[in-house]
C-alpha cells in the first residue's frame, strides 16, 4: 500500500524546498505561475491534500476567518431580508481582505455558549444582540477584536449602526403631520424571554434589545410632544420575526382597539404582516388604516410601504472593514450610517369619525 504524500515527499519529488511547496498554497505571489502549476499538478498526482489547516492555525495563531455571532437559528441569516443584506455586506468585506466567514448561530432561548468558545476565528462581528446576552459576554472574554453591529452599546468596543431613535422620530413626525393621534405599535422582541402580547410601559423602557428600546422611545417622545398619552397607546410584541407574526400582532391589536388610525411597525416584516391582516379584514390601506415599517427591504418597496430605509448591506461591509482594519485597539470607533424616510403609499390622513361611520 502506497504511503500518502507529505509536504516533505512532495518537495523531494519536485526537487524544491518545503517552503516552495508551502508557498504554492499559502503565498502564491512568491512563485512563478509555471512553478506553482507544477507543484499543484504533482500534488494532485501524488494525492497530497495540501497543508493541514489546523496545524497552520496553531503555528500562525491565525484562523483566517471572521466569526459572525447571530443569536438566532442558522436559517434566520438566510431567511430574514435585513439579516441577509447584512451578511452579504460582511461577506464582501471578508472577500476583499482574503478572509473567510464563520457563522456562529445560537438558539436565542438557550444559554449554552460553547459554540462561541469553539469558534476558530480571528475576531467577531456581533449582530444585533440584547444587552444581557450570555453569548456576547463569551465573545468579549475572547482575546480577539470585536465589532458590534446595531446593538448593544458596549464600552470600549467598536460599533456600526444607525440612529434608530432619530430615524423613527422622523417617521412619527410625518404621521403626526398627517393628523394621526390614535395609533398602535407592533414591535419585535424586547427581551430574551418570550412575550407574544401587549407591552407595559416598564417593559418597553427596560427592554434589553437596544434597537427596539430606542425606536419605542422615539415614538414616545414624538407623540407625547403633541399631547398623546403614550401610556394608553397599545403596543404588541412578537418574539418571532415573521410576516405571520406581524399579521397575528395586528389582529390582536385591532381586536383590542379597532379605532386606531395607524399601525406603526418597528420592522418591514411585521408591517407586511399587518398589511395582510388589514386586507383580510377588508380595511383599505391607507384610506382606512395607515401602516408603516422600518428597514426598507425589497418586499417593502414592492408593496409601496411607508418606511425608513437603512443601508443594511453597507452596514455589514462597514462592520467587516472596521474589524479587519489595522488600527489602535485602545481607541474604539463608532460608525453611524444614514437612513432615509420613504414616504411610500401606505400612509394618509386618518378618516374622520363621520367618514368611518358612513363609509367612502
């Protein structure tokens, strides 16, 4: 039985040094194209699989990959449009730097942090986790660079995000200018514990998901400034982020208060579900009910949704570049990207009581 080829036996076969063979795989710019081709062809003929990546990482102390911590099931990264756009941007940054990308998804309802400790990566991008997430704590315990995308704010850690509070305040002011005062809100999960129902003022103000807390605070400020008692505004939370969750949340809110004139949703996905529930009830949008979202995903554009567009792809790219940049690690940086208010076609002045009673 023929012994498997090794780096040493391949070098002897070619009459070159072991460094030359190694360079063919790891530093191809050090060899002429002809020599590299000869090394690789001989390796294939002799059955040499290439350098052991585990041994290489132990030797260089570099894994050649960026870890993306996503506190969701793996499928979420490929199902949620905003997460997918962020993932694409991060992948582009890794490609540009010649780095791989290692997804570290974890179940949001479990506290096992073993996947974080096992991940062979040179740094982490943490994508939208709550303040008290144990996986975030595990990442920060690793002696590698870290960049947080969106949430939370961590002292001394680089961050990329948007001004969530300011962006949704601009949207709220548009609805206020249209005349809306009796509104309802559909929001994404506020804490790590599951709640599929109405949200108390205390829960909203102490939410551990910074982005949702900021968006609710922006709405509170804007409507309170024009005399709306925010404590009486119905807010419905959904733990799972899906169109069906948006539809069921809208149904729950409209059953409780059928006289709201606008549903303000903290994501486009929830808003698309609210639009579906409005259609099911025979409500015309925006004549009978205004619906707004947040994110600016492609399906929202196609639906003509009034929303806030954020640059999710550029956010992922910026996070990757920030992580891979060679700078002074003692000076944390923060990148705040711009957003755009998209007027859309799903917001209009509320119908008067007379119009609601007598119809169009």
